[in-house]
């Protein structure tokens, strides 16, 4: 059982959690993730580690409530418990002084790219961040990015904040500069990462993408997160989550991510029509936790 020290919404349906997990906090590196269960019979979901504080023994996670489990997680408050967390998992981001590094992120992907941008800056890179969101209220971690990066650009689909349009519109202008980027990281929705990879391909700019595949055990045992990169099969949970964007078979991954659409629709229906059932599971988990700790 892991105590939630603090939980607060930072945007609509996006919540930041600071959770006690001293062993994970001690070893967590940028790019790695955890797999958690909200309650005993809940599904296992992968969440990127935004920050690991070894001194305080906590990890910071930022979760967007989209599916049943993430929406259930966002019902939890400070003082509640997460049933279990496993990590850190996956390969840490390879960090070196590339020169000019651009971190492109969409939606909650900005939270995932934040620790990587910080690490890239710490080793001497000039770092530019491009943050994308559907609308102003969904822009997250802008203040934190501005404290780290040399330049920060914000785009919104509806033009309500920053520049109207897509993150690739800004990336295109940066690539057109006299000094092209030496490294690009893309984290966010699959179509966005694919578009970024295609934009950097003609200039042969090293481009890494973070694949948010379906995962179950997180140790390479189940094969649920397999993908094809450079014509070879990889397991995102142990070989990634970051891969060369120019080598990823995005069409295959998109197809795999759609394979549970029907089940996700059923879960969404339960949440929308029977919210008391989801809340009951959270309460049940809390009772079990308090009983086991007493």
C-alpha cells in the first residue's frame, strides 16, 4: 500500500499525485515509469514518473482521467492509498550533450517530457520546449518548463492560448533556422509523434518517441506491448519506452491500441451511468488498506 501525500488537479481531469514509494524514488531516472493498481482487483496501468524525490521517499505522477482506471485513480485524495506500485520500469532516457535539443509534447505528454528536458539541460544542451494542447485549460507544466528551457512555445488547437495550430507548425519553423536541432524528443498522442518523426526525417535529425503501448505486467512476460521497430519485434516495457521515431511502425501500434475499443466503451458506460460502482471500489480499497495497516 502506498500513501498519497498530496493530490491536486492541475487542469480539468488532470491530477498530480505525490505518493510515498521510497525504493522507487531512490532509483527513478528520466523516462522510466511505474505500473500501479488503484484497488486489489483493478487493472494495471503504466504511468510515467515525473519526479523521484529520494530524500522525501516520494514519486510524482500526473494522471489524466480518460479510461475507467485513470478516472478511478483521480477520485483518490490526499491521505488515501494506492493499492500497489511497481517500478521503476523501462529504460531510462539516454542523456548526452547533443547541442540543440527540442522536446515536443502534446497533452499530458508534457509531464512526461519535463524530467527529460531538465536532464538534457543539466548536461549542457540548449533546450527548446514545444507544448501542445487542445485548449488553454489543458496546458500543463508550462511554468516548470520555462524555468528549465531556453525557449518555450505553446500551441493550442482552438487558438485560445499561445499560437493557434499544431506543435509541428512550430517545429517546422525551428528546423528552418540556420542551426537545425540536433535532437528531438516527441511525447504525446501517437499521430503527433508520427507527424514529428516524418517532419524530422528529411533532415536526418535524431528523433526519439515515447511509446505508450498497452502494458500488463511491465516485465516483458506477456507480450502485450510488442511493437515493430526497424523491422524487429521489441517489447516497449523492457526495451523502451523510447525508440527511434524514424524506425517505428506507427500503423501497427495504432492498430494494436484499437483492439480493446469495445471493452473501453463498456467501461466508459459504467463510469458515466454507474459512478457509484467506481466509487464503491475506491471505498472498498480504502477499507481493506486501513484494516491491513491497523
